[in-house]
C-alpha cells in the first residue's frame, strides 16, 4: 500500500477523530477510495475501535433519484439514523468518479431529499467526524493535473505536522 495513504489514514483516525478503544466508527466511502478505506479500517482497529463501511457513489445516488417518486424522497431512512445513533465517529472518504452525475436531477428533488435527511446530518455533526478526499482521476482532471500531480498536491496539504499546525491556527484564531 502507498505509504501516503497509510499516513492519511493515521491522520484521520488519530488526529481528526481521535478514535479510541471501544469506539463505533461509521465510514462512508466512494468505491475509488477503497484503498484509503482499508487503511482507515486498519487504523481504527489498531486504536481499539470497530468499524462498518458503507460504500456509496454518485451513480448510485443518481439511480435513487431516477427511481424515487416524491413520496419516496420523503421516506425517512430509519436504518441510516440507527447507524448514526450507534456511532461515536463518522469518517467520510470521497473519491468521485462522476462529479456531474446529479447535474440533470431537478434541484427541487435534491432539496426535498436533503430536508428528509437533515436530522441525520445534524446527528453526524454532533459526533467526532471528518470528511476528506482521496486522490482520484476525476478530481485530478477537474484540477487540470495529472493524477500524480494531484496526489502530491493533496498529500502535501494533508500530511503535515498537525500538532504544530494547530498551534499556528490557535494563534490566528486569537487575532
């Protein structure tokens, strides 16, 4: 495995969410983030937590909107709420394959679904949570970079000394 991916996972688990023994960790990941999901799962287990992975993609979300009638858009996902309510930590790993998958979905339908799931999102915000990107070809293209250039860009921003950086951020906060 790419050592940068392992370091990224370590930052997410140790620094961003401070996973500890006994934590229940929900990881939502794009299929393209599979390698990072593996590394995060290993770090969570090493910290004494247990995890569940929910894979999701833009195309699956599109299929939902294509198939759902208005009544279905308002159907509250109790099973998702149960997962969130039984989690201590939420980690989102994004690596889209098609950032335009929802482009032709009526925005009113997307808003309706967002209203339906608002309570879940509010619960997630009360957990220890983080979302991140995993370098992928789609995001590299959007950045007009090769995948290698994009990886370097992302990891140069993420794989820093966060303890030291937090001191700098604290000083800036106080100004």
